[in-house]
């Protein structure tokens, strides 16, 4: 699986170019499945946010980029659907567009639905995360970002990459997400971690990590300290 882990969606030309490169063809020739699930799990969630994400009317460009087709995959529904049926939808899609919201809620439902187990078998599929949709791929999110409490406790997520993400750096809607707070957060992660702003994304292909940015970001790496 090829990953494009964004803070706020496809916010600039550099991130969009990275997406097209990962797809290997134009957006207009690519089919997408959007996953709104994380948008329901945040403590301050409202039903309008997942709708805006699905309809392409949010401030985070994802589903409204001009895809050949866009379908919706709601993870909480998958346990009640024939597995072979929904797995075929995922395998046929060129890209998964994964909404923000609560990373621990999303992690829980990725596991419960069976999607988490399927992801490693999709080498050609592009995964585009938005905020929590990006954080869920990391090993841990840290106490700073814990909202919904998983039955197992803790802050661990899927661990499909070996670094953590501190999103929304210096965003006006998140005044607490300063670089100083990111540095404090990183000390508790005990592993490499990136602080990124809305103009930044992290591209991961075959384990190789590249930062795509027209904004501000920083890597915290305990090995280099």
C-alpha cells in the first residue's frame, strides 16, 4: 500500500502532484472509496462533518477532486455485510480516502471490520489519510490526542508506519498545537515523530518516507538526539 498521510487533505499543488504520482494516472481516471467513520468518534462530533467530507463540501479537499467515481465505505457496517462483497469493493478501488475525527475510534473499527488485516495485501492501492485518518497508521498518537476511549485502553493505533504524527501545527482552530507542545508530546512517544501543518503531507512507499510540504514541519527523532 502506498500512503499519503495529510494534515488537512489535498491542500496545495505539491500534495496533489504527490497524489497523482502515487496513483500513476490522472485523478479523473481513478476510482475512490471514502471512509467517513472517524468523523463520528470525536467527543465534539456532529453528523454534519461526515456529510461534508462525503459530499466534498468540507474545507479539507478529498472527495471533491474530480474522481472518476466515489463510493462510501462505512466501517461500522462491514461486520453485517458479506466479507467477500465489501473486500471486492476495496480491491477494485484505486484509492481510499480516510476522514479525520478520532484516531482511536477509527483504529478500533478498522480492526473490528477486518479492513486493518486487509490493508497489507493491497500493494497498489493508494491510502490518503486526513488528520486522524493519517494518525491511525502510526504506532501511537500520544495522550494529547486521546478522545474516544478504546475497550483495550491506551493510545496505540495500527502501527503500519514506524513514526507518529502531531497534526494541525499552528492552526488557528487548534491554538494549543504549538511547536513547543509538539516537542513535549514527542518526548512521550519514544520513537520518531513528525509535527506537520495543513500544507504538509507525508508520503510512504515501500518503507521510504518523504515529506511533501509548502508549509511548516519538524521531525523529532530520539536517535538523533
